[in-house]
C-alpha cells in the first residue's frame, strides 16, 4: 500500500511541476517534437573535401570539386611557396582567408602560410596548395604530373604520382563524404576504404 501511495505522490508532483512551468519561450523559439538546433553557419569557412577515382585513389578537392595540387619546388618545413608571378597565374594559390574546414582530411595536417604579398594560403602537411587554371569543372585533372613537379594532393598530404603510388593508406573502412558535385566516383565498384581521420 505504501508503494502505491509513493507512486501516486510522485505522479501528482510531476503533474504539478508541469502545470507550474514557465510560459516564456525558450531561446531559439518553441521546440516542437524534441530539441532543435540551428544549422552551423559555415560562411566563415573555406570548405575542402576528398574524392575518389579508380586511377587516382583518394584526393583533395575544393568546394567546386577541383583537385588541389602540390609543387615539388615548394618547402614543407617551414612552409614556403616558390610559385610566384606568372607561376601563380597558372597555379592559383588556394586562399585560406577563412578558417579551413575539411571532410576526410586530418584537421591537424591543415595550416596556413602567409605569402610575400600578404595573402594567406592553405597548406596540407606543410605543403602549399594550388588549383590549376586549366581545370574548369569537377573531375578535371589537367595539371597532374605537369613538368614532373605538379601533383594532385592525397588526403594525408602526400603527392599522387602514377596513380595511387604515394596515396594515403587504407586505415578505415568508413566511406567519407565526397565533393558536392558527386563526380568523384568513376567506377561502379565500391571505392577502397577512405583514409582513417
């Protein structure tokens, strides 16, 4: 009998607390159907992704799906770009004027260097990053291997030469997000595992 009285008392207490609740609207508006959160504001970030092709394996792209390249004549430690003047017209430095955010890239490996003209450039594992002026649409890789010194960047910062030779290792079996264009996949077979970041 005491147990039933205790349960009844608890139910009555819960009901009274609910009835006496505040009539103020919570911050962010009325929650219906559970907790709700505002979507993250990514306007203050530069977004990067990884994509995959059978020939190249996993590689880094910008938000438009264009591949990022690294230049063998640059220096990773400390980061220094050796692509200036006419070089920087064909090989556009990937600007890091906003916070770099990436899907599938170890955030610790991403950095920023200040170029001689004061602009900020993205680095991955210390290597300055570029896009190639002749790449116009997602999937283009017209700069791959140019002059034997320009190579698409793997998610771990390695250069990709001759296919997947120096690409990232398969540490994870999860499938990452690819570039918004969806052109990263070119084969019907499932892609190899994405890098484990």
